[in-house]
C-alpha cells in the first residue's frame, strides 16, 4: 500500500477523515488510504490508514482506535489518572482480603511482624516497611509484605517509631500489639520501641555484623556537624592510606536478648575480669594484629578494587568470552555477596589475567594471592550455608537458629572441621567432591586465616546469646526434638517454658469454651431387638470379674512402667 502511494499518485492518495466528532489528535497526521474509482472519485480502502508525510500505512478496525498487529491502542493504553485510581482500588481490595486472612491467626496469637526502617539519601526521606508471617488454624504458613510507607513522624525516637508501627497495623485491624510477635534487628530505636512486647532479634542481621567485626570492617557513626555522607575505614597503620572502600551504616547496639537461657555463672576476681576485658576481640584493633592478618585484609580490599575496576571498564563481557564468568560485586549489607565475589575471582583468575594483560592493568591482579582468596572463601562458606537455611521466606526457620549456631561453633573450632565440612567451591566442576579427612590433614592453614578463624569463633560465642525460644522451636521440631549437644539445664529450661506456654493456651481455650453452650445431642432412634427384654441390666459384672481373674493370673514382671513425658503439664 505504501508503495502504491509513493509511485502511483494518480490513482492512490490519503484522504481526510470527515467525521466531526474526532477526539484523537492522531488524525491531524493520519488519513484514510483511498483509490480512484471509475468515476474518477477517490474511494476509501477499508481497514487501512496512512501517514500524510511518510505514507507509512497501518491496519485498523472499524472503530476509531488505531490497530497494529491486534493491538488496540484505545482499549489497552490507559491514562495516568485511570491507572492511579485502579491502583488505589486494588490496594483497598487486597487489604480487605488480608484482614480476613489475618483475623483468625491474630486472635490465636499466631502472627509475627518484622518492621524495618531505612532512608533514601536522594529524597532525604525515611521509610517504614513491615513484613508479616502467620499460621492459620489449618497450619498453613503465610508470608506477605504488609506495607512500605514514608515515615512522617518528627524524629526516630522509640515512641514515634512505635506510633508509626501502630498506625500501619491498624489498617489491617491488628490493634493489640501484645498479641503479636516481633522480629527486629538490634537497632536501639526499634529495640526501645518494642521493649514492652514479645520481640526476638534477627539472626541473619547478627551474622552480618559478626562478619564485619571479624574482618575489621566496622562502620563509624556520622558526626552531627557533617552535611555530606563520608565513608570511614577502621584500617590503621600501613593500610590506612591504601583503602577507603568500607561503606558506612548505623552501628549495632549490643542489647540483651529478651529471654536468654539462664546459666550458672562462676564468680570471677577483679584480675580475671580485667584480663577478659583486655582480651575481648570486639575491642581489638587491626593495628595490633599479626602482619599475616593485614595481608588477608589487604587481599579483600584488592579483590574489591579489582571487581570495581572491571565493572566500570566493562570488562566482564571480555572475561566471559575468554571462558570465564562475570566478576560479582560486594555489598557491605550482604556478606553472602563477599563469597560470591571471591568465588568469581577464583573461577575466572586466568581469563581475568589475560584480559587485564591486554589492557596493561595486570598489576591489579598480581597483588591478589590466589591461595589467600581460596582460604577466605573456605572460611566464609559455612556462613553462606547458614544464612541460606535461615533466610527462607516460604517456611519457618526459627528452629534452625540453634542448629546453625552449634554447627558454626563446631566447624570453626578447628581447621580440619572447617575443611571437611566445606563443600567444593567449584560448582562448575561436577567431578569434585567434598574434601576427605586425609586431604584435610595434608592441607595447611595459613597463620593469618588461623587468627581470623579463631577470632570469628570468639565473636560467635560473645555476640550470640541464644533465646529460650530458639531451644523450644528446635525441640518442637520432630527431627531435632532431642536437643543434641545441649546441656541438661538447657533442655529443662526449654521444657519448662513449653509447659508454661501450653498452660496459658489451655486456660485460654477453657475460658472460651465455657462461654459456648453446646446444644443437647439427640438420641438416635433404633429398632429394639426381641432379645432386649431378656438382657441383664445390672451391669457387666461378669466382665469385670473375668478381667480381675485375668489380671491376677498375669506375670508382674511382664509389665513395664511407661516413661513420663517431660512436656506433660503439671497442675
């Protein structure tokens, strides 16, 4: 059609749309494609429109909306106001559905809420997000993001944060916060806001802070008189001038757990207390560490610099073409990304070296020791496995906290345990298997990695005070209810807590059942037997006598005393 309009202008042309009720502005540029008939009049060719300038032709329907390959512009494309109104209506509809879903779990105190706050430095605005999990009466596990809204309170004090959380939850009829469970990070403001409610701290967030401490990547607080965001590194001595790559965030607040396991603590003298404070790994600075540790930390810095350069220079495609994989970047708030960074460098070490040699930037890779990178990846591998077990959005994971903590302590206790329990890092080589015990004995741990491993184990024991609910959640799991590797005292406290909670639930159910008057059951009609008049109505005395005779004739030694249930409720 376009060809005819361009080369046969005597017989084909574009005519105007004569309809007076035109609303679309497209008709100023488009018209109907027409052909000259026998009477020398131009007759419209149905189902086609053409541009007046470029003569490009499109198919259309009999309606006013233009159509191209079954795409009706009038029926598909919506205006901004229409989309906005439809979004609000959808939000109201789903909020009403969520109210119905959460009403029954809320009454049974089976709803857990996870509030979190963050700031947008570009818009200079804070936001409040709330994630909710619940279990209904049919034991279905539900997880949903309740809201993500701007934080409009005056400041970030505990009272104002609590007020913002209450306003956000009132939309879903979650008015009584005492019926909710909370999972938060160890931030002081959120901790103060929820100190009067049942809260437990995020395990993944604590692991992330532990690794930052272990590798001396602490974040310093911003000064009040600073107007720009600055990144402060804790590297000292000769490393201070070599790197400023550590990003900043709010420092953690070492507040106590809500329901810690009570342990019998021995009395310590003043000299022992002073020694413990001086040897606290949380107070140790990098400047006072062994030079081997400096080399390991410097290797991490050089790896981050290398990946940053490759990303900015756009060399990942060249590395992939050289039979490598793209180098992964590191995010300080997600230490899982650190092991991905180290693994990508190990996997693409030779391809990266060839690409950097062409660019005359091989010095960025020469300073990276491949053995140290592999050792750091092995050290971080158990934490990656642990975080993947804990951070599951489709199933409960509270029962895994105790098991993961005990496993980390065991793996970090010795280099042999660490290597033998660490799967192969090269997931691209299916022929490789886990390291055997004999191979683990032949491997040698470097001095710096040994110090970092022991430091990580010390921080794990200091920074993690397990909550009694962690023990209870593991004990209620059918696979782990024996609480292996736990002391008798810890088992007794978990059992006692479970009995106390079950007593509360039973009393609550009884109080509700007393208010319910059940109707009398009707007696079913049955046809009388002709022998019923001759039956003995004095009771089954003969049966009872027969039972006594049987019991007296049995052997006493054959009876075994049943084992009492440790979770049995005692009144």
